[in-house]
């Protein structure tokens, strides 16, 4: 695993350990707990929260948590509970801490915006343009990017109409896999 894949992310001035697993980022749950609760004992907090979630019938959540080796402060690798972004968001929704409230509000806002975009796809295009502008991209670059997205959507639709199966056939046609691994530009 390359050093790039072992980099920490920082959230609210706390380091969050992550590991590349199953072609996506998985995050150390205790690091998220510590950042969002300020708990002096994030492992205990996570243990208690996990029991509470299981008692409430959230068994499907525990199926989405994996024991992965993560680098500790002593430089050694230890197995600890980790989860992908979707599962982390679900866990965050369950944290009854005032520090988690702003993050929960952000999740609700993003969810609401996504529903609006489903009802009115033009909103998604407008938000994309605004996002690219905020990142400092030129209008020319933004226009090329938006056109590329539209063309890719049309091409994907055409492939579906012609019976191309999602998965390996899509990956081959879109060149999304190299050496068995999908390219990824984003993370948590």
C-alpha cells in the first residue's frame, strides 16, 4: 500500500486514520467518535454506542463494519473497527453529542439538496457549476467539464440500450479499471 493511501485526513482539527479497502476509503471509527464527541475514551464510547445500536435493531450496520489494520501512534499496525463513508454517516447520525449536531445538519442539508436534484436535474448542473467556480476553475474549463459529463451520460445510456452489462463491461468500455483497481479522485 502506498504512502498516499495511508495519509491521515483532518476533521475539526482531529486526525482521522483511513485505509484503502474494497476500492474505497474506510475510516477508523474511534477517530470519528473522538472528533465528534470530544470523549476522553472514544473506544469505550464506540463500544457503548455499538451495543446501543445493536439493541435498537441496527444489525445491518455491524455487517458493514470491518476490522482493518490501521497505523497507531506507536507506528505499529493494529486491527480496529473501520467503515466506509456511507456507514460512517449512519454512525454519525446516531451520535447524541452537541459536537455532532453541525455535521448532522450538514448531512440533512445535503440529503435535501439531493432530493431536490432528483426532482429537478437542472439544480444538480447548477450546483456543479457553482462548486467548480468556488474551486477557482475557469468558465471555459467548467463548460468543457459539463459537456464531458453530458456526453458520458449519453454514451452510458446508449450502452445500456445496446445491452452492455454494468460492471466489468462498463469498466472496460469506460477504462475505469487499471491493474484491477478503479481510479478514485475523491475521499471523505
